[in-house]
């Protein structure tokens, strides 16, 4: 165990800063394969084939909830048991989690192989070979199968706040995925070749995790067919969280499904390129707050005042650094696309701006989600996620059908605003009724408002002014610094805001000791 889970909520959370650093290293390693390989893949197989591969992965994506939900349930169970000193119970939870993963992943593999190709054939306006689609899903489903075990393995380390191991395995996985994705795509310049490279990367990632955990696993206990208390606890957590993640996964893929019906496959390729960049920044924000999940779980028995203090500080710092990462992409969208993948065309830049603005707005609800999960209140997360998904689906279909492919991402923007509003009302009414709306807004809305202001007011910065990657990086950091300065100034206008900033400065100083 890398970090003790016994710190008082009021003390400077040095472990959080250290864990966040390692978690962001893991995120960068996870992100690297896509950013490195996509430009080459598009040149090798073309935008249309890349779009078809993206739709195959989009059909598989909702079932990633298998590994994600089991991994999150494991984090919740193990972190709380370790905090109580129940090491045997933590071990039984790990065994139960892998038992559930074996059963669910096997069923999911057969489901994807059986129905994936027929579903995709109905979605695609440009019908291709049925055999090619079936082969594509056989490859993608195999990669998906191993991906679920990698997610559960990762959950075992995250539960014990061992993010250094998570980062190390992520680095190894990134290197192997880049090699397999580029190597197989170069050798087989088709949709199937690219999917084979991705699947090989997932497989090798699971193998790397298996090597790390080889001494701690008891396969006889994992493969034993029996029910225990730990299995029940994991499934109770997974009930609401599974619903939430299924709804979220479907809403995240609805743009691709709708583009497949109303537009050419190349439009899906454009969307995938823009969305990959948006996800790079937004998922980085989510990963920066991920370390809060086991932290909130270990403090679930503390007083609301103690939890509120951590919630406010965490919301401000996650929100601020999230919008610092996202906001510069709005004015720099044309420059980023033209330098990274010029084959994507100007349409990808339009999509990128819309998606990034949706991500900026959504940053306000990241900590709410981890807080609710950490204290075992999954029902509100599921309710808000389902509401978000319904709004996303309705507005996405309506906007793309009315205005065409360039309207993709608009549904996400509308739904993100609704999700933030609902999360804030729920936080005020159910979690921290003693917090004033002003105090709650300072920690959650001020960073987003500052990021949106900078993004929109500097809209024309990147148009025709960026001469190369060095200039782009300099402008990116300048805009990011502007977001931080504006956020800091506005936050410091109130006494509570100054208290939040002071507490964070003290925490950061302790983390450097």
C-alpha cells in the first residue's frame, strides 16, 4: 500500500497531490497511443476506413462498463476495508471481483461477436461486406475482453492508492500499443488491421498487469464457483453504477451512431479525430479527480463538515486545472487540426470547438460524481447520468438531422449544462445543506465561468496566427495561464474563496516536502 488512508480530512492532503501526479502520468501514457498513431493510421487506411473502425469500437464501447464498474466497485470496497484494517476482507473482494469479471466478460464477448456486425450493418449508411464486419467484431471483441481484466487489475492498485504502479504499467502498455497499432496497420492497411493493433495492445496491457499481480492472485479461489458477502457488496454497488455508466456510454456514442445513419463514414472519422483531442483534455480532468474516489471512501464515516471542506477544495482545484487544459483548444482548434491531421479538414475544427465547450461546462460535476460514489450514494449519480444521457440523445439526433454533421457535439453541450445544474442542486439539498450558494458556486462554477470567458473572448487567436508546433504550444500555455489568473482573481474576491485558495497553497507546500 503506497499511501495510508488514515489522514484527517482537515489536514493538508499530501497523498492526494502525490497520487494525482502519478495518475496524470498514467493518463498521459494512456493517451499517447492515440495521439501518436491516429495521424499515421488516417494516412494509411483513409478517413472512411478510420470512421468505420470508430463505429465498430463505438458499438463495443457500452460494454466497457463491465471492467469499469467492477473496478470502481472494487476501489470502493477495498479502500473502505483497508481503512478499517480488514486485509482479509480486501483480499476476498479482489477475488470476487475477478470472478465476476470472468463471467461477465465471457458473456460480453459472445454477445459482441453474435450481434455486433448486424447492429453496425443497420447503422452504416454505406453498407460494406458483412464478412468484413464480422471479422472486425471478432477482433474488436477479443481486444475488449482483455481490456476488462486490465481495468479490474488497475482497480486493485487504485484501491490501495498505489498510483505509482498504475503509472508504470500504463507506460509499458502505451509503448506496446503504439508498436502494435502502427505495425499491424502498416502490414494490413484496412479497418481490420487497425482494430487488430488496438486489440493486441489491450491484450499486452492485461498481460503486463498479470505479471505485476502474479504473486497476489490465488487462481483456485478466483475460479471457484461460489457466492460470498464480497460478491454481494460488489453487485450492490454495481447496480446503480452500472446503470449510470451504461447510460453515459450510450450518450457518449450517440453522435457516432447518428452520423452513421445520416452522414458518410468519413464524417465519423472527422468526429473521432475531434473527440479524441477533446477526450485527451477532459479525461485528463477526470483522471486528476479519480484519486478522490478512494479518499472520499475512506472518509465516508467522517462528519459532513470535514467532507465539505475537502469537497470544496477538490472541486476548485479539479475544476481550475480542467478548464486550463480544455479552454485553449477552443481558439486554437483550427491550428491544432491543421498541424496534427490536415486530412481531417476544417469540419473537424468546428466539431472540436463544440465538444471542448461541452467538456468545459461538464468539469463542474466531476468531483460531485466521485464524492457521491465514495460515500456510497450511487443512486443520484445514476439518476443524473440517465437524465444527461436522455438530453444528449434527444438533442444530438435533433441537431444532426436538422443542421447536418457539423452539429455533432451540440447535444453534449446542452446536456452538460443540465447535468451541472442538477448536480449543484443535489449537492446543496442532500449533501451539504449548510453550504451557501455563494460558497458552493465559488468552488464549482467560478473555474468554469473563467475558462469559458477566456475561450470565447480569444476565439480568433489561433486563426492564421500559428506558424508551427512551437508557436502553438506557446499560445496554449499562455491561454492556460490566463484561465488560471482570471479564476484566481475572481475566487479571491470573496472571503470563502480566499480561504479555499489559502488551504490549497498550504496543501501544495506540504506535498513538496
